[in-house]
C-alpha cells in the first residue's frame, strides 16, 4: 500500500522524519518495502520566466522562446505548447535533466534547424498530473531560478508498505498511524463524528436480502451537489498513493478506502430505478464494471441491484451504468459490511481485484460502517455542497464484543521477554485494547482487530511494540532423556542430497508449493485444488517441482545470467499423498565460448542424466541395475528424454524440456528424482578388505550394426550378461552413421573388459567369450560389423 508522509500526518502528530517512521513501521511488523520522494526526480527543474516568444521560422506550431532561469540572461528554447507566451512563469528542465514522464534525458539539440537548450514542461511530463495541453503556468509571485519541487512543496516522501493478511486494520493509513502512535512516534489525532444537518429521509430506499453476504447496508443521499474536480490537496494525496483523481465524488470514496480502510460507493440517483437491495446474483446476470469489462455473475455472489438490474458487485467493484459524472446532482453514498469469505470467493471466481476487495476480504472494521458513512457525507458536503438526508440502515453490522483472559506472565513464557505488567497494560491500551481487573486481566478486543483471538495474540502485540529486536536468541532446551540427534532417515537423506548437489555446483531454489492451474496443466495437471487460495496464480498444489524451477530460471536469465544450475528438494502433491522429490534444472550455457572450446554449448539430456545418476547413487539406488526407457512425460522433449526404472518402479525422469513449457527460456534440461520410489538401503555391512586382482585384465573392442532406434543401454546390458564371471565392464566408446553403414542403421562400438581370476586366459577362452558377446548382442538386434 502506497501513501505519502503528508497523508500520514493528517492522522499522526509527529516530528519524526520519513526514515525514522519507516524504521518504526518495520520494527512493529509493517514492512516498508520502499521510501521514495517525488522531489528527488525533479531536483534539476527550476522556475523560469518566458522573456520573449517568437514564431519558429520552419514550423507554424513551434515557438522560439527566450527563457530566464534566474541568471537574468535569456536561454533559447524551442517549445510547441499553445499557451507559451512572453511573461509566463513555468517549469524549465535544463540539458542533462531526466524528464520522468517521457523517460528521456534532455540535451542541447536542433529542432527544425533551431537550437534548443532544454524544455518548458507540462504536468504530465513531470508525472504531476494528466494535463498535457500546455506547459505549467505558475502564479506571478513564483520566484524565478528557485527549485520548483521545493517551492511547490513536493518534498513529500511516499511509503510503500507490505501489509500482511492478518493486519486488516492497517489497510488504511489511519491504522498505521495508530500503530506508530502506540510505538511512541507521535500522537494519534482522534476522529470526531460530524454533526450533520439532516434534511428528510434518504432519496432511495435500501435493504439487504442476503444477510449472510451483506449483513449491513447503510446509506445517505446528498442532493444538489456540484461534482467537479477535487481540490488540489486531495488530488495530490491520491496521485502520490498511485491513484488517478477522477472527480470530487469518486475521489472522496478513494480517500476513505486508502485513508481509513473503509471502502464506499456513490450512485447517481437519477440513474437508479426504484430502491437498492443487497441480494444474491441470479444465474445469467451480467455487469459492465467500472473497469470497462463485463462479468457473468452466479448465484453464490452478492450484488447490489435496483428494481431493474445489477449495479454493483458487492464489495468489489461498481458498475458503469450508475456511476457519477460531471452532470450528477443527487447521489446516494453507500457504506456496507460484506462477508470476507464471500468477497474472496467472488473475486477469485471473476478474476477481479480492486482496492475494495483487498480490504473487504480481510475484514473491515464493522463498527466503522456508520461513522465512515457520516465522515464521507460531511466531506461530500464540504467539497460539493448540497444537503444530506437522514441515514438509512438495513441490517446490522456484526460487531461482536470479544474479551480475552490474559496473564502478563505469558509474555515471558511465550515471547521470551521480561516486560513489566504496567508497561504491557500501557502498550495494549495505546493499541486500543481495554484492560480491566487485576492480573490475569480481562482484555476487551477493539472492533478493528479481528485477528486477535487468544492470549498468544496479545503476547505478540506486546512483543512487537516492546521490540522484537530485544528477544534474545537462545537454544531450545534438550528434553530429558534425549542424548543424541533424532533426525529421521528422510531428514538425513535430504541433508545428504543437498550437500551433494551444492558440491556439484548447483544452487538450491525454494519455490511455491502452489501454482497457477495453467502452469500445472503444462506439466501434467494437478490433484489438489485450494479452497481459499491467496490468488488465482496460486490456486492448485503442484504435481511437479519443475514449473517453479522454470519460472526461477526465466527470472535469472532475464536479468543477464549466462546459465543456471538449480535443484530443489520438495514435495509433489499427488492423489495418494505427498511425495518427496528432488528436481533439477539446467539452462543456458553449460560450457561458455572460448578459444579452446569454440562456441558456447547448451545443456543437454546427458548433462542432467549425470546429475540424476549421482543423486540416485547417493540415495542408495542400485544404479548399475537401472534401465533407461522411453518415452518420458509429455512435458519433456520426445527423443531427448527418458525414464530410469528399476523393475516396474520409475525412479526418475530426465531430458530436455519440451518447447511448449519453456516460456521465455531458449532451452533447458531438467529432471525429477522420485525419492519415494527409491528402495530403502539395507543395513550397511562391513566392507571386505581391498584385494586387487593379481592378473592383467584383457580388453576387446566390438562394433555392432543395430537399427538407429536401438538403445545403447540395452546393448551394454546384453554384453555384460554374456559371461558374468569374466566380463567386469562394457563401455560404449563410439557411435557412427554414414558411409559404410546401411541406411536406417547405426554402428555402436563397445569396449569389453575381461578380468581373469585364477589363471591367465588362453586365446581360445578369450575367443569363446567373444562369441558369447556376439551371440548376446544378436538377441537385441546387433550384428557384428565386418
């Protein structure tokens, strides 16, 4: 959530600097991701006066200006603004200045043959508004030559704060001010209920026919309003918060959404037909929302409708038809309470996000429905004039009194901090909690803190305000009778494999266990869907670790990495449970270009197969007995991938990934090792003493012709089995296809190692083994090449 320092100071009386406030926010659990200052980008821009303005000799729509930037001398500037004229005071950007709205750096340049030394700027070019019809016009008393940002009061730092889902009270600037005041950074300014001069009943009757989705629906009408641009101070606040000012009426609702975490909505009364009702949508109903998109509604969604049709997706976004405009004279201001679960379900189903949804699905303060409506009505009267009606109430806001029994000794027991009871009480009271009685206390939870359910939550409040940095790091006590480490075999295996992968030069990646449904579909689908996902992009549990690794590789490659070597130890979520898995992904350059290596070489299936075999060996799999079979899963490249199997069990899949799953990656080799399929290691036996053979080994080379689709692995297994007593190794050392080899066939050359044990082999014995090798190769389609 973004907001400027000036907005915070509307609620917090403080002399603290922006940096001090940022540190305090992070200290109490409101993580500040960034503090930026719009004035920093505008430091080079100064107030300048146009001395003369003459027509450009080569262009009718351009003028040649003489501009005084504070030196008294005229600087020549070419300008195309229609309002440029002698005597005008505006904002000048000198050569070397970066214009944020254009993303260009100014330099001395010839425009249609006339030299121009900088430019006079519009509000859009400086990202101060949307006006681009002419250059900025300043009042006559603006001091020429001074910094425009300083003179205009633009030195207003903007905070970007990451609000965790449990802190719905801080989804408004006022809630953040409350936390800072409780932390000692100033005094919270109280909200005073306005005294509204009511004039008759509300113009539009309201009711709720969906008490589950919308328990409370309150409204006031304001007649004879004048809806124009909002005042500069309000536009400035919204712009710095990242919102576009629209009109006074709409800007008021945005002010309360960001400022108080209280979304509101205004309807043009003239566009309504009959009363407004909060109800369930009817299947087949559609709404053209304010974002210009149409949404098909279903019966499990809450909407606001009149007698004719739907006008609002309750708590998420209003419709175009009843929106206010410059000609609006009578409005209805709606303040409602919507069920958080219903809002979250509707938003996900429609794929629709908004500032209102972000607050309602976390849970707004139910006790602030009516006060928020009154404050908004008072602001509309102040900015747009008119007369306000009585309040109309349909339903009741679910304000539930909650009291927690709290013993201050728990702070030491659970939080590890020895905080005096009086200080704990003061902290809780500064946060708005009511503390009564002797310890243990009865603590009344304020309506805006729906995240507080028990005593442990109160410990958290005390600890974060007293200072998380004061919690000492201490080792957990070892339970009595526990004398040795208690890591399980699975935990030991995980540690061993992680060390192995890191030692082989791979980097560990940690990615989300839940992914988007579309990403899951690329890698074989999914089995588990979340009932309440964080977002549509995190809606299903992964059945493969590869989508996360592919996304991580894309991010790294996009930032200039020549190559990535990732591994992740995690879980796949299948229909029969969670499965431990180690995934690998190699992308980019396996070998960089060089004078010895020539062109850079990309990773291929054999690179990742070597890593897989190392993992399986460390996991205790009998790698010498594994078979390589095809095909692998559909997300692998056909012909460049395979499975490693032991009997019927698939221990791993590896290979180059199919282009349709790569996204922006030019290519990648990947693998998944299914650790749940690896047979458990048997108890280790003592190794026999090393006894090297006393006799010299014998090697013989064979070349066989096989179909080009034949697997070398099958040939090697057959050769090794020709004489298990003498053949100790068989290794492929050449593959050839071309002249001398029939079409459709390939020549595979194998080195066979014989190890005599009792006596030196005779030529006849060696020849006999050779015949057995040729016969074994024939069983898999191999013919000895002559």
